C-alpha cells in the first residue's frame, strides 16, 4: 500500500486504486450517517451518478466500491492496464462532473465544492484490495462510532500516569483510565509456542482476563495475536495495545478495533516518537515488552 504519489508507478497501469477526496471546507454536504448507514442527500446522489460514468471516460477503469460520506468520498477503482487517461485526469473529471451537478442542484454556480487534489493508495494484490474494500464497507460504522464517542478517537499527546515511565513521552488513543485497573497482565509469548503449549498459554491468559486482568502487549507474535483475537469474543474484556512504533500514521481501522475504542475497551499506547516507522524491529519489540512489564508492575493511581 503506497501513499500518493508513487514516483516509479505508471498511473495508467494495472492496479487497484483507493481514492479519497473531501468537500471544502469539510462541509457535511453529501450525506448523513445514522445507525451506521449512509443516507444520501441529493448532492451525494449526484456524486454517485458522476462516479458511474467513470468507465465511459476510459473503459480501462472500473468502479468497484464507492462510499459517499458526509464530507468526503472514498472510491476503489480498478485499472486493467493500458489506460488512455492518467489516474489524476480521471479523478479530476469525476470531481468536475459532480461539482457541476451539485452547483446546479443548489443554484450556486460559483460554489466551491471540493478541496484541491485527492489522495490515492495503490494495491497490486488481492489481499491489499480486500483491505481497501473492508475499509470502505466499514466506513459508515466507523463514522457513527467516532461521532458518538469522539473522546476515544482523539490523539492524546504527552499522556501522564503514575504507571507510565516518566522519562518517556507517551502518545495514545482510547480510554486512558484503563491504566487504573489494578491488575494489568503483560502478555509476552514466544513465537516458538505451538500446539498444546500454545493452547494452554492462551487459555491461562483468557482465564485471568475473565477474573479481571487487563492484558497489555504489542500483540506481535503469532501466539500474542491469538490472544488478541480471542479477546474480541469476550464482551467485557479490556486491553492495552502497545505499538512498537510511533503513532504519526496511526488511524483506527477495522470494525472490531473501532468498536473497541468506541466502547472504551482499548487503549492504544506508544512510547516511541512519531518519527519511528511502522516496522516491528526486534529492538523495538523487546523494548515494548520491557515497558509492558514495567507498566503492569506500577501503581494504578493516576499521576
């Protein structure tokens, strides 16, 4: 997955393109979201009609998915290769058609509808395309949860708590009061665990969770990820998810993750500067594990 604009890529070439552009100035012009469902306004219906004409601009492109959110648009386009139009030209035509229709609907011929430009991500494989599709499909639910529970989706910088090492600047998303739970349980499981040993380790952790423990972990190893998946099935389980990199590019995604944040059941925490890239290096994972042990052993009272 690559953030715009990939210098080495031919934007007339084969690929899945995830496109996003927004209204100016993020005005909720296009739709409303309630009950996790999109309800289009006439302006949003104009966007849908404009999108449906994309293959007529260049038959090498097809529209796979479209989400017309209140103040932005997500579209997944597939290019079979050999396109006549550069992706940027295609998107600009799409935006221009929708803009013209919206101006006509509102009787405002000079209305500024869109922010300049757009963002694109490129996928060259089916699994990454599936990630795009899941993101678009889940977007209305995420929107609803974020707007119903905005406090858990705001970045918290320089988070202070008696449990957090004071020599580190902590950044978080979610409910920081999870740090107040008296029993934090570090989850550090070897990648070599398998079979009966793995099942027994996971079962022991889940039993402790059901007794009131709050797991704290990077959930990096396959065994740790098994624990994280099992936690989603426990209705009252809480967790502290420690990322072994900076939070500069972090964005809650996925229905389960977003629901857990909205319900106040997850704290996403990082002690790494924003400049640390999203790569789970061995050194960062070991440092994360040490932090988890230290935080779990610390006092639960707020600092």
